[in-house]
C-alpha cells in the first residue's frame, strides 16, 4: 500500500449539490467547513456553489481557509461553479475531477449526498482497498444518513464479497469535529 506519511494539509469533502430536506445537513456542512479552516487545513471539493458543496466551501472561506474546487468543464456553463474560491480548476471529465481531488488531498470526508457523492466515496474506498492510497475515508453520519449504506457493507462482508479488514476502511464519525480528529489520527 502506498504510504501517506506527509502531514495532513488538505481534506477532500464529498457531499451533495443539494441541501437535503433537514437544516441539520447544512449546519453540519457549515461546521465542517469552518472546522477545516480553523484547523489550518485546506478544503478540496467538487467546485460547486450549490447545496452542501456551497455551504462547506462558504464556511471554510469565511473562516479564512484555502478552498480548491475541481469542476468538470461540462458543468462550467450551468452557473454552478463557485466564483469566490481560492482556486477553481477545470478538468475535462468526472474521472479527472476525482483523480485531481485525490491528488490534492490527504484525507477523504463524506457528508450526505446523492449519486455523485456515493460514486466519489466508493471509488476512494476502492482505491484504498487496492492500495492506490492510504488516506482515511470517513463518513460524517448526520442524522444517521449513512446507516443504510453501512448495513449494506455489513451484508457484503457476511456474504463474502468484502473482507472484514477492508470493511474497516470506512470509518464513521458523528460530526465534523470527530471526523477531523479521525483524519489527524490516521494510524
């Protein structure tokens, strides 16, 4: 497995481009963005101004943090690119977006989201499983949002499709503070 020995500098956050239907989702995204900046870390995310993505970025910026967005060119004309970021990078494809986010980050955190969030998260976990990276992959389980997926993973272990040691690649935090503590204590 590739070592991740350098100190934690930037955190990737995967999350929804929608706010969800409970204000607690936005509140946790805001708390995470502020906590990342207050910890002296940079935020790397998908580059949108909408939903939880916009909330986490705005909070990090308001707290004085570095925020790097990575947006596929196909989305640039839809007025979703966050124009107030430290850096907004454009890439050709969604695949390049995920690779660039991984390249720039030292830990992976996931807030609630939909298909895109799940895709990004599962790819990060798969890459950890096959040794492409050794970054912590941490779910922030706001309002028990991820419980269904966690139950699925347990079912996949019981059915013999995921090794128990690889199930441990997915860590779960109750909130932003706990997630950052887990990211700093990567051992």
